[in-house]
C-alpha cells in the first residue's frame, strides 16, 4: 500500500474531488481527517472509510476562519498523533467580471480559496517540521491562467494558490516538506451547480457534454476520481523527488507552467 501508516487531512472532503481523494487515500492504507462545512456528508465519507478498515474522523470547519482551522489541526493530531499529508482542496466558485464584481464577494472568494490554503499550511506545517516530513497538495484551476469565462475573484484566488505553492515549496524543502499543486480542468463536481441552476438533468448533461466537446481533447468532462490518482502520486513516495510542481489534470488541455529560477542561497530562504 502506498500510504500505509500515513495520516491525511483533506479539506472539502465531503463531496467531489475531496471525497474521491479521501476514499483513494484510505484504500492505500491512509487514515483520513475529512473536513467540510457539510457535516453530515463529511460524516458519511468518514464512516465509509472506517467501514473499509481505516481510521477516519469528520471535522466541521470553515477554512476561511483561523480559529476553525486551528481546531481542525488540533483535532487531527489528537485523533492520530500526526499529520503527514495536507490537501487544501476546499474552496468555492464566485465572482463576476470586473464591472459586476463587488468588494464583499471578492473578500469571500479570496478567503475561501486562497486565505484558507494559507491558514491550513500555517497551522499544519509546525507539526510536519517536528517530524521533518510532510506532503502538501494544493488545488488550483486552469482558469487561473487560461480563463474561458470571467469570474475574476475565483480565478485570481486560484492564481494566488500557484504563487503560494511555489513559495512554500522553496521555503519548506529543507524540512522534508513537499508542496505541489494539481490544476484540474473541467471536473464534474458541485462546482457546476450555480452555472446550471434551473436546468433539468438532461439540459445540464447537454451543457457539460458541449463544454467537453469544445474545450477538452479527450472529449469528456473529468470525474472526481480522475483527480484522486494524481493526488495519490503527490501524497506518496512515488513523488519522493518532486516538489514545487504544477500538474494539469485536464483531459489534454494545454498545460501551464510557473517555473522560475531561485537564486537565493539555502540559508536565505527566510527573512528570519
């Protein structure tokens, strides 16, 4: 098993990509802390993991709130004694074009998608540093650099995730902590619900199929399980020499890169 004796915290784990990753990790021997604001659904995922023979707890926490995040990390360490893997998957779509965007929506979307990833790392990394080991997997979006519609706040937040990942990968490498990012293409998750509100299931299916035909070389919308495999790669020792990388999981859509050259000496990784 690729994750035997490992402990993962997965945010947004009640549905979609988070749920798929939680179940995939458990199948590979991992104990999982399933976080979501959808408490009942998170409990269902944790129950399924326990039924498979692995340990799991469900923890309700709002990732935009520092107090909630600290409680989540404390609960994970209390339950399993450590955190080996952190997946900052929780987030939400939102925003509009520049003309129709407002400050409140901008702040809400930034808090959920970018501030939340920062807070999670801030709380979890000290535990990883103690053991000089950790795998952090962030989730961005193709829209961060190749938007096909204008949802300014969401795409800006997801672009920020890429920058956060790159900086943390550089800063944390000396402590044995790996930081990488998955960039999904169109994946069939609750993300699409606001865009298909009012549609019948038949019309929603036609909408997604048309999107796939137009934008995805493989000709289909991705499934949450399509993200779980790449996440397993980053979470396991299969990626023991991989950090600071962006992996596009997008059915053949052109990949993106945020490669950069670091010129600072290792001892200059921090201002402190």
